[in-house]
C-alpha cells in the first residue's frame, strides 16, 4: 500500500513537472519568437550606434529550427511556385528585425558604419563577404569565418536605407536554392541566345 | 628586469606569430589595403574565402564539372569597386601605381597594360612555371567614373583563365591566351 501511494505521488510529480516544463518552454519560445539572436543584435547595435539618434522597433521575429520545420511540413500541402518552395526547403532558421529612425539624420557616413559593423561582427567570428554602398543605401553580408560545411550556409545581412534599418539572419541548406539559381541562369542564357539569333 | 624579460618574450612571440602568418599567405594574394566608402557614389566590396568557394564548387559539381574544377583551385576572390571623386581620385591612382610597382618587383608578370579613352587597365599574373597561375590582379581606373581592384588567388591552370574571366565577368581575361607559359592578349593591348 505505501509503495502504491509513493508511485502515485511520483506520477503526480512527473505530470506537474511536464506541465511546468511545457509552459516554461512555450513562454520562452513565444518570447524568443520576438527577439533577435546575439549576432544579429550585435550587428543591429553597431549600425544604430554608428548612425546615432533614436530608433523605433517596427518588428523583430525569430524562427528557429522547429518553426521552420513546421513551415516546411505545412507548406507541402500548399501549391507553391518554385522560388518560394526552394526558399522554404532551404531555410533552417531565420530572424528579421526592422527598425526606423525617429528623426532624419543630418548625415550618414556609410564607410564609418561599415567599419563599425565589421569590427562588431569580426569580434564574433564573422567576416564580411559583401559590402555595397550606393545612393546613400548600404548593404552588407556577413558569414561565419568557417562556413559552408555540409552545404549549410549561415548569413547575416544588413540593409540601411536612409531612416530604415533591416537586419536579417538566416541559416539554410544551399542545395535547393542553388539548383533553382542554376535553372534560372540556364533559362536566361537560352533566352538571350534566342533573342541574339532573332536579331542577327 | 623580470618585466623586461616578459616584454622581450612577448615581442618575440608576437613577431614570430606575425611572420608565420605572413609566410602562410598564398603567393598570389595581394594586399590592396582597406578602401573607405566614399560619402557619395558607388562602393562595392566582395571578399569570398576558400570555405565559401568550396561550398559553391560542391554545389555546382554535377551541373558544370569544368567550372567546379576551376573553383576547387581558387582560394580567395576579392573585388573592390570605388567611385572616383575629387577626394579619392589621386589617392586611388597612387595606390594602383604603388601596387603595380610592388608586383613588378615581386616577379609578377604584367600581361595587360591598356590606356584608352581615360581608361587605365592593368592585369598581372603570378605564375608558377608553365603549369599554374597562383594569382591574378586586375586594376582598372576609369577617369571620372570608378576604380576597380580584383585579386583572384588560387591554383589556376592557364587554360582556365578565359573561363575565369567569363564566369567572374573580368573582361580583360576573356581575350587572354597563355602560350608557352607567356600570356598574350588577342587584341594586342599588351
């Protein structure tokens, strides 16, 4: 009899523990869903500090491995075009933050911002592979210094356009996207060849 | 005394580390220095390292084996495009001239030097015998427009150079032919 009661008590603990765990996990997931990871946050902070002024958060969303997994499974039931299908199939995690500067800055030095972003990201083991500044717009793409193992690629992107800042970070399987890009290039080459033949 | 010894040891260690780093840099790698984005005008910087190149190489392998083979030999691709303005024109022209002088001194082969319509193009190759190109440098300065600096580092077969020019859109390379280890340009700009 005491043994049975003890077992009953144990099961009670297990169930209570599981419920508490699920609640905490759900709460953490929900909070985490609206927070950027540390690398993306560091990139965002470096840009914000470089531009100065007061920033307003428009949106910040984080979708981890599980969320993107659910999206992948769910999307199988939908009829999608090749491009979004390839993007969904590739994605293993993503986060996006959109921010807006409350007042128009007097001047923005993209070179200075890029240098700040480089410093912040290289301290975290990232290197910039692309940096483009054009007409006051700034785009920079960072990837981990050791990247590309197993066809997986992790990228962190910043886009600064006057008062708007977008930081995006994504991790994905490059195979499906690359396949699509190659098909596209092939199709465009054929089209260009066709047009050239028609003209000549 | 102890502090001096520590300082000496630290200095020795640091210089050894720096020397080791300099020694491990591939022979085809050229340091153009850092480029600052101008306050107005275009600026583009692309720096692709070996890990990313090998990722693309593995992805492209089944579709284009020849290109994949070329990519496997590449270690680094660096491209800098900077808009010219009154502020940076002089500095960038000087920099290109200085890099050119250094390359000449370090045994690089100048395969193209063309000056036409305000366009100044220089192409250099670092070769290892007749079999391999270890590095490629393209410096192009278009008066009133932009300066372009390209450095491709790797182990490239001379026969792959025109494909490299085609795939990476480096026009001066497309017309380049290597005959008997010596580079020649089709249109005779050399």
